[in-house]
C-alpha cells in the first residue's frame, strides 16, 4: 500500500491528461506573400487559468510506462512555469503564406481552474522568424464555453 501512489502516478497523470484536461491548439495564419522561415513561438499564459501539463504522458500498460516513448511525447511543446506564468515554446519550422495551420504539433493539455465556463483568459505570444527583423508580438483572448 505504501508504494501505490508512486507506482500508479503515471496512470493517474495519463488519466487526467486524456480524460479531464482540454486541448488547446491555436491556429496560425501567415497573411503575407512570403513564407516565414525557421519560426519559433513563445506563448505566455497566467497560471491562474489552471494547470497546463509540462509533459505528455504515454498510456501505461499494467501500471508500467512502456520502455519505448510514444512519438507524441517528444513532440509536446516545452512548458515551464516562470513566476506566475506558463511559458510555452515551440519550434515550428516554415510557415507557408495564406494557409491556416495548427500552431502546435501536439496540443497543450489544460485542466482549467474551477468553474471556467463562460470565462476567458489572455494568451500573449511572440513569433520569431529568420526572415523577420523584429518578432511579432500580440495577445489572444481565449474564451471558454460550456
């Protein structure tokens, strides 16, 4: 009994990530007439929004995590907590012009704070690219509906 919590923590994390959390994966649209090259994105979200998973958990098999990591695990964005903000970073590569695509390969997994329905939060971003002289900065309002 003493080792139950430790032994099944990966199962618990996987369950929460797959059954309780919500996916967040904004779209990116390059409206210019040129590709953006070597794109790197930084997102900033207040920790008040809830809990953003810092890693992707593979499905445990009989209480054990498979020895070979799931390909999605290695593609989950980098998520760190810095003071009162989550800092999410992702290298995107080339962003084609006039084509909407998802920002992240593997969406963020979020467990929102209590009673988030019909509330909103701000997601600040910085987009860096090899062929941009200055990063593009802005904010998005994310509305949560039930």
